[in-house]
C-alpha cells in the first residue's frame, strides 16, 4: 500500500472535513486526549450527524453522540489515551464502522468494538470531520487514502477488515479478485468474489476455493475505474456497484463464519490500481 497524508489539528476543537469512502473509517491518531470525529452528509456540521469521542473528559471516557444531544453510549476508557495505549508521542490505530444504522468503535487489531450504539434514525453519511479537543493537538492518518497496485500474479494482498461492508475502487482490464478470510492469508474457510472474470464476461462468488455458489453474466464489467461494495453481515454475501442499493450478486451462507481480513489481487494477465476502505 502507498503512503498517506498526515493531518495536524490544533487545540481549538474545530472539525476539518474530508469525504468518507465506504462505511468504515480506519485511522491512526497521535494526541494526548480528546480525539473527536463527526459523521455528516456534507462538509460542515449539520443534522442529522453523529460524533465519536475517544479519550475525552481528560482521557477518562469515550462516547457516541447524536445531533449534539445526549450520548447514545459512553464508556470508561482511561487506558486508551495514555502512554501505554495512545499518547501525544505515538500513533495508535482505531476504526469506526457505520453500517446497518449502527456505530461501532474499536481498536486496531481488535475485531470486537469497545463501544457501540444504534442510531435513532439513519444517517446517509458522505463526509467525516476530525478534531482534537480543547487543550490537545493531534496528528491523524486515514488508511483509505492509500493507493494500492496489483501485478499479474494472482496472489492476494491482505488487510484487516473491521466492518461488515467493504468498499473499494479498482481499475483493471479483467479479473478483480477479493478473498474474505479468517486470517491474513488464504484460509480453509473463505469467501472469494470475482469481478470481470472469464474474459471479462462473468462475475462470481465462491466459498472455500472449491464451490462456486453464484455466477452471473457481467459483460465487459471491468472498463475503467469503478467502485463496488461487498456486504458480509451474517454470512449474507452481497456484491453491488456504487450508487446501486441492490446487489448484482448475493448468496446466504448456511454456515457463516467471522471474516477478519480481506485480500485483493488481479488474475493472470491483468494488473490493477486499487483504493480500499481499510
């Protein structure tokens, strides 16, 4: 994966906004306390919106708040913002998953959230803001800004996957491959999604390297850069195009398993340029 920008924040508690790519925000932050995030439908604070505070209240607690009102969730997290977990001198990683009208917040490397809440109404977020609170400056890195390239190898590159919905863009001539696994490697239990395979005429879902459970006609699907989403909640594998709420492929696994990583590659004869929300 390529390098990403590092963003600085002052101690004035003022959000800076960026486009949100997909439904999961994975980031690293370096701050003494008060990491603040806002998820909105535009480039400014507006309703409806929700906020995530990590290490607020002098580093003693974290919270999820809706429309500047009461907290939907508030948990004691005195260990999150200190020299052992995160500090003003070291980056520490977190993730926020925002799909299914839920907000789930976790630490990098941990797949269960330490804080979650159900939103009182849907929020079709398109942007997020980031800030540090009064008395704290910070530095942020957002993982979705990295670019990735795949060679003609048919060899997966793996990243952690924290949310149920994975969004990606890819530009390739054919054979964009994804592998959803239980470890950062090909595993006995895995889902594979092939887009633009079979000479760019079909796409498919496969389980555990053996069984093709869905195969559909998608003539000339890979042509220029396109954005897709894959939802995996409860083993219901759904694959769709950006801007389309209905999938063009889906399958319910009767024996679902917990996915923790996603691999990406291009098939033989193809190279690709990728953008991933991991």
